[in-house]
């Protein structure tokens, strides 16, 4: 529904192009930077703080805390986005991210490092929420919007691989060194100041709500958020567990060449899945979502029934391709139909649900692996659950399509 303005002068409508898209994609990589950059130096951190009580739990939390903070604070970021604007919050968050992200480069105390990681997660919640919201604000035409949402998956997936390699290379100089990479957000923030703009609430090309106060559309999105929560969990299962699955086949934990090769192949498959969305994005969500979850299911079940190295590689490729297709499919399903006035909040809640799934992944997989006695069986059970979700979504969405005809 379009909103008419009281002014007789029509609003100036700016058109976004490749520069704006590239900057928003670069900003979307910051939460990935937060979760993977320092994983190669975790053993060094464990040695550094070995004498501290609870270090076995606290050191891994250096990586896990930002994802939890994204889950907790993204909804608040969404509220701010809708009430106070997009661009200002993004620039503030990007600059603050550089400050708190680099803090462990000169900190020595574990509690102080953990607190800095809490702040990193808060900044990431704002950055991810605003970047995704602006992609949809700027690119209304379905084909362009889907292309950039698909590229968001591709870019962040490839960035994760680059950041892991970079973190490992810099970690040779000591565990402090990789944290300086967080300063890259300043490099991205500077052109954002000049190239991005605050979207107009009077833009007639966008969807608007012609009411004084717009509420979060819970009745429309709560089920979709639950599906997103599961999707965040299933998306990260192989990202987190791939190395353990490879070692479980008899490959030595020190054989990082093989482990890294499997992870790289899976990452590439995820990127290809994201690229495929740019071509498949016009298909109905009643097809896309079951297809994505179904591919995850097939890949994970292959790992269950063929637990050797070849089976794990094949299963990881199939499941990861499905994951690459799943992420933008979920995002467009939940966020794309929203109006300008509610978009920030809905994007914030979607981000919270997805990253909560990420945070829960190692916890739930630890429970499944312990209960079944084998990680491959636990992965297979997740695959069965993904198949059930695929079937339920296909039945429900197709029934709604038939009812609407």
C-alpha cells in the first residue's frame, strides 16, 4: 500500500547500483569475520589461559559469544532501524566494531577479552540487520534483490574461507596479531558514509503501511522464524562438524591439508548454491524451501550411511549446496514481503533466529553425538529432521497457493 505525502513536491528517489551493493555485501562479511578469523589461534589461546579455572569452556566462548549476542540484540537493532534510521546506525556500528574488535590485540586478561567479544557481537547484530534491510530497501525489483541476497550468501561463504586462512597465517606471529584484521571495518565504513543514503519513507516504489504505528507482524512471521531457527542450525552443522567427521574416518587431526580441502570443497558448494538462487529466485518458496532442506537431508543421510571419507565428501557437497540455496530462500520468504516501516524489525528477528540456530549447533550436536554414540548418526538424524521440515513446508505452502487461486 502506498503512502501519499503532504508535500506537493515529489520525493527524490535515488537508484542504487553496484557500488552500494558491493558495500552492503562487504558489511555483511563482518559477522563472518567475527566467528571464524580467530579459530586457527584457539589452541594458542587455550595454552595462554590454561591456568585459569574454566578455561576449557571460556576460551571457545571467544568464538561463540558474538553469535549469541547477534541472536539477543538483533531484534533491538531492528527496532532502532525502523524508528531512527538505517545509515546512522550502520556507520556507528562499523566504527565501533573496529575499536572493540581490535581490543584483544592489546588485552591480556581473559575476562576483558570476553567482554570485548560481547561488544563485537552487539556491533555485528546492528551491521547484519542494517545491511540486509538496506539491500531490500535499495533493490525493490525482484530479480536484482534476489541477485544481491544470493550474492550475500556467496560473499560471506567465500569470505569465511579467506578469513580462516588469513587468521592462520597471521597467527604464526602470535595470538594477538589476527585481531588487528577487525580494523578493516573502518576501510569499509568510510565509503559507506559517502555512497549510502537513508531510504525515503515516502518512496512510492516501496511498500508502506498507511497507519500511525506499525507493529511487528507476529501472526505472519512467527512460524517462519521457527523454520529459520532450524535452518540456522542445519546450515551450521557441517560447517562446525566437517573437520571432526573427517578425523573420524581415520585421517590424523594434524593432517590439515585433507581437513582443509574437505572444508574448502563444502564451502565452494555453499557458494554455488547461493549463486544458483540468483537464477532460481523467481521460483515459488513452496518449491525453493523444500528443495533446499531436501538437499540438506540427502547429504546428511549420505554421511550417515556412507561414513567413509568419500561418503563424507559427497554428502557435504550435496548438503552444503542445499545450505547455500536455503539461506537466501529463507531470507526472502520472511523479509522480502515486508513494508518499509516494519522491515528493520522483521529483519532483526530473522537475524536473531538464524544466529541463535548457529549458537545452538555445537550444543545440540554434542547432545546428539553423545546420545547416539557416533557423530555420523547425529548428522543423519538432523538430515531426517530436515526431510520432515521439507515435506511439511511443501504441503503447507502448496495448500496455501491452491487456496489463494
